[in-house]
C-alpha cells in the first residue's frame, strides 16, 4: 500500500479510530468501566476524526486545496480530542483537596442546559472525572487516550504534507 495519496493514509487513520473506539467500548461493556463526561467527549472527538478521515478516503482529493481541507479538519478533531484528554489527565493529577466536586450527570445536563453550558461544565471537570479506575504500564486511560490522539495526529499531518508536496 502506497502512502503517497490521501486514500491509504486516511484509511489507516480510520482503522486507528475504529481501534480506539473498540478499546473504549470493550472497556465499558466487557470490563465494566463506565465512561465519565470527559471520556464521552473524547469518544466524540475520535468519531469526528474518523468521519473526517473516512470522507477524505472516499473523496481522495488530488488537489492541494482538498487535501489541505481534510488535513486541517482532521487535525482540528484530533487536536480537540488531545486537548480534552490532556485536561482529563490534568484533573487526575490534582491533589484530592483541589479536585472539583461531582456535578450532575451528562444526560441530565444535556436535558436541561444549552449545549455551550454543557461543554463548559464538562471541560471544567468534576470529581468523577478525576478518579483513576484503571492503569496500564503506569498510565491512566485518559493518558493512553492522549497518546492515541498524538499518534493519530500523524495522519492529518501526513495529509497536509501531501497537500504541500502537490
């Protein structure tokens, strides 16, 4: 497979997004780890990146502008996810006395509040997001998700490189 056109690069990114979601859903449904609001927002970012990359693979733009658009949109989705995961890691690193109190559940907030307030409240974080339920090789799940986003960033960056080389 040649990684000199958008399609194979984007498909590799889609496969990575599918793998990230498979791990998240397995941990939820098989291991019984319930996602907190920040975890859910990270999943949304993975899905958004996957959709952008799937569209890029389907379209397979030949021109530099098309490649640039998909690269920037993909990088925006991945960057958003990395920001949220980084915020989550930061919350988990706070001393116990500085952890924000637990707020209402995400479903409840979405029922009663406008979306911008929901996003602001979730990004502020809550006590449930600061809990570390699982560690692997010394890293929490949000830290592994951040690593995943950093690896995934290679894909839209490669697409942008292809746009520059065009």
